[in-house]
């Protein structure tokens, strides 16, 4: 009996081709997901570099998200007030590619405001990959910041009745998105959980929320200080009038916009002026508000 050569039937060939095609599609999908995910590698490197080199303040890891396990924790730096009486606590949010002790804007506020009565909690905001700055990726990063800001609020609430958010650059979009989504959050005395906010160098990068700062400001009524420099980025300066108009539309009587003469986006050489302005505005505003 002659045994003929093995020739796979056509249905099997089709299955193989389908398998190859599905594998390719799965690989492409996985690659896209990975490409658009948060840059946790850079976050980890920043944390490792900072953790043992903090002179003022203490490092800690805060759990975030629904599953509050250690693997979901993110890096932060807490600095207690050095005064006998605390004025409140400030959550600091840095800009793109930075970290909780970034030398410009964040570090001066983090280490100097405690001497004026403010505890500071500077958090590691989610980072975006340098080559993924399209609107979709930016929205994903802002969305990922929300549970981190909430974790910072939850950490401070047991000990401070006055919690403030101070953010810089791209971090202001994270702060505004959180504030407009949590505008109705109140304490048992019906006062807002977040008493005030300061946004420094706020851009507007698209027409839709959360990349449109003005659209979010329209939904915020707590005291809001909008700082920017006379030499700031175009996206910040060109949207200044729109932000002010949005606050007026919201009926926010506690909104103030201030242009700092000579300041660039990072307030280089103006650390002391920045810290003092933020401190005095917050103290005066919160003393008279509510």
C-alpha cells in the first residue's frame, strides 16, 4: 500500500492564517496599550533618587485607587509645619516630567511654606512618555492623577480642616480636573473639602475637558488664585483672558488672577516672591472665606 505525502486540508490552512492574523492584531493592540500607559519607569527612578536625599521633609508612599495595595502606592514627600499653630495643609502637584521635589516652583513652596504655618504634601504625579504627548495620552495621564490627588486628600483630612491644592504647569490641569469633578465634596459642616487652590502657569491645550483649563474653571467656585509670569509660555499667556472670563462666568467672587512681572514659566530668581504671594493670598482668603 502506497502512503501518499501529507497535504493538510484547506480548512487547516485557513485556521493557521487566521491564527497568524489574530496574533498580529493582538501584538499591535498590546503594543498600543503599552505605548499609551503611564511612564512608571521614570516615576520609580525619581523615587529611588529622592528617597534617601531629602533634607527637609519625609518620604512616604501613598496607596491609590480602589485596590489600596502596596504595589499601587506612589511616592510623595510630606513636610510638617514648623509653627506652633498650623494654618492648613497644601497638596503640591508638579508639571510634566518632574517630581515632588522639583527645583523650580515646587521645592521652594514645599520647604518654605511649612515655616509660615502650612504643612505640605508634594505628590508624584503620573508621568507621560516623552514621545507620547498627543491629546489622548495627555488625557490618560490627567485621568490617572485623580486617585492620587484623592489619596493625598484622604491622608490629610484626619489632621487638617483646611486643605489647599497648589499646582504648576501641566499639574494645574490635573488639579482643575479634580476640583471640577469633586466640586460637591463637603465635610460634615457642609464646607468644601478643598478650601482653595492656586494654579501657577496654567496652559490650555485643547477645546475639551480636561485639556481646556477655562472650561474647567467655569465649574469651580472655591477661592482660586491664577498666577502666571509676564514671560510665561504662550499657551499660558494666550489663555489668561479666557481663564478670567470663565471664573466670572462661574460667579467665582474669590478668583484672583495675577501676572508677575519679569517671571518666566518657572519663576526663576523669584522663589521668595512666589512663596510670599501664595502664603499671603491663602492666609487672607481663608481667614475671610466661609
